């Protein structure tokens, strides 16, 4: 009987124990996590007055708190132990490890959110892995210990060994060493000043990531951009979204720009424009390059040059265009490969070309052809001299040939060693040929009926034009000539040996300069 009573009692007590443990578990499951504790390490004096505030302890002199691995120092404090928060006053300092130190006049810290709100004369010092120091200055800083982020919202600045960054709002992410700035952003650097709306900055790489409309000013020029990055340590940048570099009278614009300020070089890609406002010259294309020191520029990939110093704009296309500075008043525009140009009064094609902006002289090399109104000129080289708004004269020093269309079957022709053609307005007025001069003319009746075939040969030839038609012809010293009626003319007599008519490749307007063509040399082959 005693044994049975003992077993029953043991079972009952065990049940009570199990029930108690289960109740404890249930209680633990339904109870909120206790608030994180703040430890008071020391204070010279400690007081409490429940009539004033029954939750507040008043601490004075040499006050030190600890929360996890962070320490807070101040002259005096209000400690709300039940709420796990505190207010600190006078020479406040927050330390986290040996890399972060925050100073200010006032601190409110809530250990539940782990947010420290520092106010007045705030200075946050971050010592990085390479022992460099980044310092944030503001009057209002919220520091989140969980995300390890400092945020200011009433104006602040971050300073490292390279730059000073100023803005109205800012975030500094200490783990990634990235600072984000908004509203009235400015970077002060000995080499430049950057103004922006939105900016990211890496205190590790010293690179600014541009996220909004920005201006970069330096002694070498001004940059306008809204997207890209600028390495402030190496003075290199990648600028996107139709950025622009202004250097003196030069403007470089492109979908993307690669800029090296130290070397003074800029590369442009995608719908580029390089403009020299002093020389009235613009280069366009899809790939470009510019050197600030030498003022050298080139463009390629659908490259085009616009020269507008002469009143009528000259539109020129080539595989590659170069703009070379000689001095403050002179530039050379050089074009290579498939050169085609158009101006209202003259059009031309050649293999390569050079234009001197100082004296407005155009040099055409490699199978050049020049058109003016109804005339076509070609030779080994063509030199075009411009004055004011028109062509003054054209010089073909060797293998010169001029063709003028009479109708689709007959052409007036001039050939010789050296040719000079003078212009009045936009038309040829006077042509001189020096050496081995040959000519074929088809005189016309008043009703434009062709009279016959007039062939001449001499050492020298001079003609005068009137309204685009032959007015006077002079040949010397021993001229030879023959007039043949049209009905007696043999097919081989119609043209001189070098005759060629290339109307099909003549640029028709400013857009036609981009049309591919077969050169005179290729056609002859």
C-alpha cells in the first residue's frame, strides 16, 4: 500500500513539473524580446528625483556608457534605464572600435533602434584600412549602428585627403565607404570644383559617381554632364548622356566622353560635335578625339566638317578628319579617304584634302574633281583660293582638264599643263591654260542649235566666259585649229583624250556628301 501511494505521488509531482516547464515555454513564446541593455560604466555623481521624472537618472562628470561594443562619453546625461535610452550633454563622444569616433554637443541614443542622434558641432571621424581619415562635419547627424550609416539633413560636408564634399543632405555608408549627396552638392578639389544635384562618392577610390545635372569647372575649361563618373585622384572620367567639354573656344560634345584632365585629352563616342567657335569650324561623327595642349582634334565614322567662315557653309565628309592648330589665327583641316564636299557655289570629291582656315585655301589631292555651276574641273591637284564669301580662283598645276556640258551628247573641253580659273560671284569668268593647251568647243546658234565642232591646239590659251558661256577665246603663239560641221564629225573626234564626265558622283546637297562613290582613278582602272 505504501509503495502504491509513493508511485501515485511521484507521478503527480512529475506531472506538475512537466506542466510548469510547458508553462514556462509558453510564457517565453508569448513574451516580447527584452530591451537591449545600456550599461552605466561610471559617473562621478548620480541622482534621482521621482517628483521631477520617475524614469530618469541624472548623471554628472566623467560619464561613460556602454552598449554592446560602443562606448559613449559626456559631461552629463539623463539615463532612462527602463526605456534603454539616454540623453548626453557637453563634449559628447561616441566610439565604436578603433575606426569610428563621433563628437558633438548633444546625443540622444535609443538602444532598441540603435540610432544615435547627434546635434550641434558634430564631427564623425572614420579611420579607414589604409589609415587615411574621412571626417564628416554637420550640426545634425543620425547614426544607425545596425546599418553602420551616418545621415545628415541640414547641411554638411565630408573631407578626405583629396576632396571636400558639401551638400544639404548626405548619407555615409561606413562599410562600403560610399557617400551619397543630394541638393546643392559641391566638390572642392585643388584642381577643380564640381557642382551637382545628386552625387555618390567613394572615399576608398576617390571616385565621384554623377547621378544628376552637374558642372565641373577648372582652369582648363568647363564640363557639363548629368551621368558618369570622375576619379578625383587620377583626374580621369567617363561622362554619358550627351556630356560636353568646353575649353576656351573649343566645345566637345558626345553621347559618351572619356576625359583625362592631367593629359588634357578627350575622346568622344556617338553623335559627336567638336566646335571651334574662333575659327568657325565644326567636326561631327561617331568617334572623336581632342588634345587641349596642342588643340588637335580628329573625327571619324560618318565624319563631317562644317566650315562657315565664308558666309556659305562648306559641308565636307571623309573617312577621317583632322583639325590641326598652327597658331592662334591659323588651323588646318585635313581629310582622308573618300572626301566629298558641298557648298552652294562649289562641290568636289578627292582622295585627300587640306584646308587652311587662315588664308581660306583648299588643297585637293588624289584624283580630285571640282564642280562649279555647269563646269567640271579635274587634274592631279586642285587648289581653291577663297576670298570673303566666294571662290576667288582655282589653280590646277598639272594635268588640268575642264568640261562644260552643252547637252547630253556634246561637251566643251579644255586641257593643258597648268590651269587657272577666276571667279566672279559664283561663276567662272576667266580661264588661262599654260602649256600644251587643247580645246573643243561647240558654238551655238541663238536658238541653241550646235553650229559645229571647233578644235584648237596651242601653247597657251585664254578664254572669257559670260553667264556661263564662252564669250572670247585667245590662243597663242602658233595656234592650230579646225572647225568641223556636226554631220561630218567622227565619234573619236567628239572628245579630247582625257575627257570624262562625272555628274553621277557630284554631291547634290549637304546630305549627299555621305554617299559612297567610285573615284576617278577606280573608274579609269
